[in-house]
C-alpha cells in the first residue's frame, strides 16, 4: 500500500497504526509538499501538486492507495476531485485526531473508504 501524504510527515507510530487498521503492510509513504498561493487559482495548483506524486496513469488505477489530505478544506476538496478523476473512484482517507494530554500529538482515528461511503449514501437517495 502506498500512502500519499499531503500534510505533515507521518511518524513511525502513526504508520504502524495505519498498517494495523488496514491490515496491510506499507510499501511506501510519499510526502508531497502542499503550499497554496492564495493569489492564484486553486485548481492548477492542485493539479501540479498531484503531478508531483510521480505516479503513472496505470499506477493511479492499479496501486492500493491511502490519502492523507491537506488540512486546508478547499485544497482537500479539489484534491479529492482530481484524485477521483485519475483513480476512477473515490480513494480511502486517513483521519487523524489529537490525543489527550498536555502536549498536542496526533493518532490515527480511522481509515475512511470514501467509495464505500458514497455507495451507502446512494441507497439513502
């Protein structure tokens, strides 16, 4: 499984949590820098960011992927649309949450299969 990480680096503890939740070993974590210029249109910036992953058309459609989206909501939404177009379905996402304690640290809360969520939602239309 390949993680495309569009935010802060994932420490070994979080990577181990992801492996346990996915019940699959991590092959690779690619951290892609996301720096949005608020003065420029968002869509071409996201396209450039996604291109920076270095994945081929075939890899987008065949590799098992997990996405750690950027924290900036508009960038995350445009990223999701771009990924859906390249993958052919919604990807699975990593959701982090703060751990209780005096120092702010994060743990992996869950892995969200967006395609399964979409299919379930279609039954509620």
